[in-house]
């Protein structure tokens, strides 16, 4: 069977390695609209009250600061 279904052709034409949704503030790309919206909220909209005592970088989530500290310690 040499014919390809139309929906399969469309999927193959679109390169999967290219992000479809890009954050307008920092240029980071995401495959889904919901991902870029969540990123924009966490990285650009919410207050960042959690500050790393070592480097001063700030985070909106305490868990992000804790992960950052782990990266700094290693």
C-alpha cells in the first residue's frame, strides 16, 4: 500500500523538533500552548520571593529554589 493517509502526511510534514509556541519575553520554545502559558506565569508574571543566598537568583516557587540549591552544591 503506497498511499499515505492525509492526516499522516500532515504530521510528517511538520518537523517535530521545532517548538510551535514561543515565549514573547525570553524566546524559549514549547511544543504546546499550555506549556508556554505555564512558563510565562511561573517565570515572568508571578512574584519571586524566594532568593538564593549564594547567587541572589530569585524564584517564584520554593521548590524551584530548592532544586537550584542542589545544582549549586554539586
